[in-house]
C-alpha cells in the first residue's frame, strides 16, 4: 500500500507524519525551506481522511499539551534486528528521564556496540514517539539529534517540566 502523509505544526516546527495505512512509518522534522519539496514528492493527505494520521496528530497534540506521556500507535520502521532492538529500548526510557549512550548499549545487551547504538539512534525515523531525544552524552551534555539540538533541548525541558515541574535542564 502506498504511503500517505500529512504535516503537523508543532511548537518545535513542522513534523511530517507518514502512514502505510496500517502503521505510522515516519515522524520527521521538516524545515520550512523543505516543505514544498516534500509536499511535491509525497501524497499529502488531510489528516481527517486517514484514521491513523488523525490518531497520530491527536496524540502529538496531547503530548505537546502535556496530557500524554506515552503513545498508542502501530509503528513500523525498517531496520536490522539490532536496530529494532535499539529502537525498542528507546521506547522503554520513561517520559521525563534521560539515559546516556552507554546505558542504551547495556540495555541492548552489548556495551561494546556503543557506536552502533549511537548510529542507530540517529537513524530513528519516528521522532518523539520512539524517543531518541532522551539519550544524552555520558557527561550529561546534549549530543546529536537529527532534528537539531535546540529541538532536543526543548523536548527534554518540556518533558521535565511536566514530569517533575522543572523549568530548565540545560
């Protein structure tokens, strides 16, 4: 089945939501200068015309409003068994908490795979819902985020404020 897509205007910029009809297959930040090119390339569907796209937009709205901490969406992203294991481990990081790449490596069962874990984290196509933004450097600093470090900081501060009443993390 061909993918359908819609845009979601979030507080941290436009998010492209892609659906196969059965699964959410992409949640990607799109910079304003890329919008037209993406729109021309994909079948952009009004969210109300696709139940899954509508459900995803609704859950993202709840997340940004501070009323949703976990997502209930059928997800699918292609990857190796190792990558699937890393992405699953990301979904186990509690809302409002962070871990470092070494801890993520431990959770996947191979502390020697720390670089592969970092690379896989960066290949996550399901931003926010598979919360790769919750992984930080071992010294507690923000490191790498395909959506930009400013978005990562915003998302972490948003979650911390809701979970713990904190105003600033970094």
